[in-house]
């Protein structure tokens, strides 16, 4: 079990670094808002995070 938790933590940190490298600080803010909203079951916060991420993805494309 500790090995699985370590692998999941490493993947989460790697994904966070990828988002920050590609989309900057606003990408991290959006990712954090989305994950907090999902964990807290708050649709407003998760919706804001999702909208910001979509805007960043649309801007880069």
C-alpha cells in the first residue's frame, strides 16, 4: 500500500509541474480550485477551476 501511495503522489506532483510549466501560475490556481471543489463537493469552486482550465487550453490551441 505505501508503494501505491508513493506512486500516486509522484504522478500528482509530476502532473502539477507539467501544468505549471505549460500554463503558468494560472494553471496551478485552476487545477487547485478544481481539485478542492471536487473533494469538497462544491460545484461553484470546481466549475470555476474547470472554466479557467478550459480557457487556458483554448488560448494555447
